[in-house]
C-alpha cells in the first residue's frame, strides 16, 4: 500500500501563497485528504498542494490568492495548485510585501518578498501599509476625478508616473501628486 503524504497541519498557519488555477480534471484519481468546515478540499502530494474551493484570499490566519487560468472559467469552484516552496511566512509586523501593477489591465496586487521575481527595488511594507497603498493605487487606476487639477498632463502618463512613485518610494500620495502640480 502506498503511503499518503500528509504535511503537519500547523505548516500552513500564518502563510502567504499564490496558487495557480488548474483544470479540475487534474485531480482525478486523487483522494481528498482534508475537508475544511467551509467546504474546501485539500489534496497533498510530495511536491505541493491542490485546493478546491469557492473562496480565496484571507483564510483564517493565512493569505492565499488564486491566479486564474488565461481563459477564466464561469464556475465558482476553482482548483488551485501551489508547490511547498511557495508558502511564505506572514505576519503583521514585518515588511514582507511589495506591490505590482499591470497598467494595461488596470490591476494591482501584492507579492511576498521571498517571491523569486522580486526586483529588490519596490519598497517592502507591512500588510497594513500594503493594503492602504493598494487602495490608493486602485483609485488612481479606476477613477478620473483626482486628475482634474492636472489639465496639462495626459491622464495615462500621469497615472503611470504617480503609481510607479508610490511603489518605489515611501512618499505619501500627497507628496507624489505635488511633484506634478508645481
């Protein structure tokens, strides 16, 4: 009989992880090894974890995000996979997070400093500071009312300049905006 791989239940507490969405057919033949009270199902392998769930984001004491497939499915139940080496420590006091923006898609997300793609130039912040900065960036990406005082600038150019400064410096939004009003 083949041994079932089962990680320690405490190994997921206070972690950040980005799961990649997979087609549900990938887990055919695997046995559910844990089912949460909320209905999420977990499948463990020696390489990583599959999680099928209808909710992602903040989970109890962890932050797990699902990166969707290129062609998004309409179902609410999504299967995600993450290898064990992509579970990073999370807490509220350390500066663990940096911000990434996709200007073409007008999206913003945070990443962990242990992510191998971290450029070591974006400012690291606590989770609270990161959340606050993301809210400001989303407003800049999606609203136009803030730009009424910048008539001489192209709004897309200005968005990119201000947001980039917010990601790569500790200047406040007001300090950054002042650069373009003087």
